[in-house]
C-alpha cells in the first residue's frame, strides 16, 4: 500500500497515510472528510510558490540552521 500525503482543507493539517489510491481518509485532527491528496513525488519548484511549499521549506531551513549552530558551537 502506498504512502500518501494529505492536507486537510478544513484545519490545514498535513499528514501521511497508508491508503488505497482512491481512498481519502478523514483528518486525524478535526475529523473532516475534506483532506486532499498531495503529490509527494512531485519535485517542488521554488520559483512558483506551491501551497504548503513555504511551510515545508522554512521547516527545512530551521533544521539546517539548528545544525549549523550546533556545529559552530562544537568548534567553539
Ligand atoms: Zn482537519
């Protein structure tokens, strides 16, 4: 069973679910039946702001910055 990413149209929660291609699971947070499947294999194109792309990118940046700081601190 493939792993799909969904985004709730009601509360905005993004979650992953192992589900059949034609099945849309209810939102685990608010129970809404509105989640829409995201194309997880889709390569993000930074220039065209995809919805949700910003949040994911800032999360990656935050993680990278944290690692950089940790490195800097280690070197002293
Ligand atoms: Zn929701």
